[in-house]
């Protein structure tokens, strides 16, 4: 008997940004709102186990950043962290959320921090894990892509796919199932997907996280930091860096997990997220 393990993950709603459509979904009907924010080169498919678990007691919002997943991808899009943070603040307005809980990983961390510190977005509390936050994060393959975008854009399709697949695998400590790897790879396949992949990478820059670094100490909402001990993309020192700069934050290390806690440790991630943060001391 053949079992098809492919998870159907659909984002039925559309939000028009002026630079293309952002696809999103709401799960659950009761409980305080929580917004889940993915990073690169992923999509909200990352949250397929986490979102339904949280939706039993919370109202959960998921979306694909413009330029990623099921959202629009086309030439000329501004996919900088600055603009993605602005879009995120507008999206919260569109949803009518004035103080949701926010959960973010990878560049999602930079997006939500920038939205809070520079776009006056407001959160009830913030959970950040294995995230781009600040400091020197343009490293490794990412830096090579930024410095040589035309070379990567011109790679033969098979070489591009192999590169993306190996980058995706590097983010997991446990290894990604073939169907899961395929789901992450799909938006970046073919000439248009390949163009979209390097389009978003070459627009990510430390210049967009530097402006809020000195403001991290001014965050007043509760902040929980989680970090995979085996993160090869943003190693543990990045978690410590953020913990040192947000004085009241708590930092929890996740053993046997890499960059993608959603894949490597979903049960532990959900357990932390179900453990609601106490309100900030006024």
C-alpha cells in the first residue's frame, strides 16, 4: 500500500502589498493571537506541525514573506529586511492585531525586531530562535551569493538545485525527510524559482539590522530566546549575543537540534510556545 506523506499546506488568504500578493492563513478561532514568522529560504510550511498544535488554544496567523513560498515572486521586488519589516507591521494592521504574541526564526527574527523597534509594531511577547538579529551575520555561502549574484543566477539548473538542497540539509541536525526537502525546494525550482532564490539573498544585508542594534535594550515586552545547540547556520554565539543585549530575555538551549527547531525539535518548540510568557512588569 502506497502512503503519500506529502502534507497539504494551503494559504487561502491574500494580502496585496503593492509589490505583489502575500499569502496567509488563520488557524483556530479562540484564544489570544500568535503570529509565526519564517525565515529564508523557507516558507510557512515550516509551521505545519506547530501551527495546528497552538491553534487548539490560540488564534494562529501564518504567512509567506513576499518573494517566498506561495507569495508572489517577480523581478524588481524590494525584499530587503527594511521593507519586509515595514510589510510585517502593515500586515499586523491588516489583521487588526494590536498586540499579538510573535514567534520568529532566521531572518524572521530581524524582521520582527526591526518592525518593533523602528516601525512601531507592538507585541504582547516575543519568542525568537536561531535568528538573524544583528552583529556580523553575512557569512559562508550567503556571503558568496551576496558578492557574486550573477554567477549564482547563471548556474545550470541541476547545480542550482543541488546547492539549494545542500543548504536546506545543512539547516537540520536530524536530517529532512525527502518529501519535506522537496516541499522547501519546490518554490526555488526552474528558471523563475532560481531567479527568485538569488533575488532575495542578494538583498539581505547587515546594513538593515545595524540601525536597531543599539535599541535592543529598550524592548519592554517579555522575550524568550531558544537556540539549537547544533545550529550550523547561526551558531550558538548568536543566541548569546542577543541574550546579552536584551537584558530581561530568557535563553533556553535545545539539545540535538540545528537551525530549524520546527524540523529538529517540534515537540520541544511547541512545549515552550504553550508555556505562555508572563506579562511584562509594568
